[in-house]
C-alpha cells in the first residue's frame, strides 16, 4: 500500500534536504519512494515554486497531473477566486475519494507560507524505526499521513510533536 505523507519545514531548504536524505535511505532499502514533490516558498516571493521528483510517469510514479491539480487546488485557488468554482468542487470531490479532503487542503494552505517548504511524499515499504533514527536531526512538522496510528505516532515523536 502506498503512503502519502506531507511534511512542513520552517525553512525554504528543509524539504529539499530531507528528500535527499530519504533518497539515501532508499538506497539502503529502508523506504521506497514512489514519487515526491517539493514546495519551496522563499520569504521574498509572492507564490511558491514546486518541483516533482519524477518528471516522467513511470512504473510506480504518479503523473504530473496529480501534483499539478493538488498544488493548484492548494496554492492557486485562493488567488483565482470563484471564476472556476464548479471545477474546484469536482476536483475536491475526486481528491476526497483518496483521502485528501478540504480540511487537509486548508491545513496545508495555513502552514505552508512564505519562508517555509513542504515535502509531499508517496512511499511504500517504510522501515519507520530505522528512518526515525536516521532523520533524528530533521526539523519538520508532520501535516498529514495515511500511515497506521502507531506509525504516525512514531513520526510525530520524531518531529517533536505531541
């Protein structure tokens, strides 16, 4: 089963640095990164920049359309307004079917602001205990995950959340 996990970092560089560490852990077979996308929002910019890990759809990788629609819904809709309200409702409904609801979208909008970054990670085969020990120095906030309750508690513990 694939896991979607979203982390927010207090710096624009945090997501990129953590993805690099996770790619190293993938080489050790402690995680399988199916796809990932990074949102970087420098403090002096009006809108964030996004980067998808895999530009081409391949075996196990999501297409750019998924990330594009998700990021459009999260970061562009507040600026676009009601002009495309019907389309927004249809997209929101589709994402809700896979566990990405309005609450999640609002939470990301509130937390990923200028001066921060976020890592959207689609993964599988996580060895949570080993990843926890390898990423012990990472400063991040877990925004959302579809891990088991125990696994999510370990991640929150890793990132210093209650």
